């Protein structure tokens, strides 16, 4: 292995999963969703003028190239030799189709209703963790994820959601994301984070690249700079998320996902000047309380082991 490969292996980019460390997983998960919030806000800015396919293609192409530069020959050898090519590619496909369903529905549904429907995903993850991952989902983990979901409902006030094609698309996206989290945890037991990032973005490059053949707009200097920012934050966010999956059970990560909503409202205020109503602060308090409760229970559980 090259000197660079040795350095990155020490950082965990090329090695196989370590023993479970839920507290480290929680920290990495919080960091991942904070980075994803900046990433998503930047994409929202870009797609006002550039095709969504193009933004995702350029972001994923940049991350794929970065993976090859970091992993070099070792990464390519692992990609060719792994017996989990199917699950790795399938998870990339799940992520891409979830994006497609979500953003297609966004044209017809209010943001509050979309978020409330989509944030059913953590509950699905918690429910699937026991039968699919053989995880013991403790009472505190269930309590945390349910309190977090109540917080989402308070923040978004989604009452009056009607059954329609857009609502079904969002729910389908939530199911795909939930199963994607379960699959990510399964793969993380055997493969490195770098290999997972490489496969996911390679699927995006192929899928969105085909769409770009029919719709392309050359970005200007400002858009190019923002695209670079999207790639950097997207790559770091994916790495943090995959590392979180290596260390924390899926049922723990389900509660951590709710923190993304708080970051979304913070960035909405800082970038677009959106001033949230009082219910936002009440819901955010419930979400933070759920996260704090989960953290304290995991600390207590770690001490008793």
C-alpha cells in the first residue's frame, strides 16, 4: 500500500469495521446530518437555476474521483473483488430513487407535510432493526425515536394530509431511505466507509449522467464554486454517516436523524431569513430532549457493560 494509503487506513477509510461504539456513532451521526443540511441548502440554491440531475451528477462525479485519489489501487481492487457488489450498488440505487421520489413530490406538497411524512423513516428503521439486523431495540431507544417524531409533528403541523400520488411518493422515499439505513449497517460490518461512498456515488454518476445527456446548462463561476462546496460537504457528510453506521446500531441512528430538522431551520433563518413560529422552538426542544435522553441512556448502558 502507498504511504497515503497507510495514513488513510489508520484513519479508518480503508479498514473493516471496528467494535461497536454507540457514543462515537452518535457524535458522527450528528456531524453527518449537520453537514448534510449545509449540503442540501446549497443544492436548493443551485437547482433554482441548474437542472437537479446536473447538480447531482457533478457532485457525485467529484466525490467519486476524490475516492479514487484517496483509495488508489487498493480501493479499485476492493471494488472489483468484494462479494457485496450487489448490495452496494442496490443501496446506491435506493438512495437515488428516494431523492427522485422526494423532489418529484416537492412540486405538489407543502414542506411541512413532506417533512412529516418523510420523518416516518426513523420509526421504520427502529422497527426493522430487530428482525433484519438482530439488534435489541431497548425501551429508551423506542422512547427517543417516538418523542423525536412528536417533535417533528409539532414543528411541521402537517394536519390535513390527504392521500395522493405525491404523499405516496414521499412515503415510498421514506421506506427506501429506512431500508437503505438498514442495508448500510449490514454492509458496514464488512466493508470500509470509502468503498461504500465510492459505490453510492458511482451509481449516481451513471444514473444522473444519462439524464444530463438530455438536459445540460454550463454553470457560471459562482455556481462552480457552490458546486465544489456541495461536493466537499457531501463527501464529508457521507463519510461521517457511514462511520456512524459502523459504530452505532441502526435504532440509535434513527433518533439522531431528527437533528437534521433543527439544522434545516437554522440554515433557513441564516440564508433565507425564514423566521420560524413558536411551535418550531417547542418541537425543536422535544427533538433535542429526545437526543439528550438517548445519549444519557447510552452512556448509562456503556457503563453497565
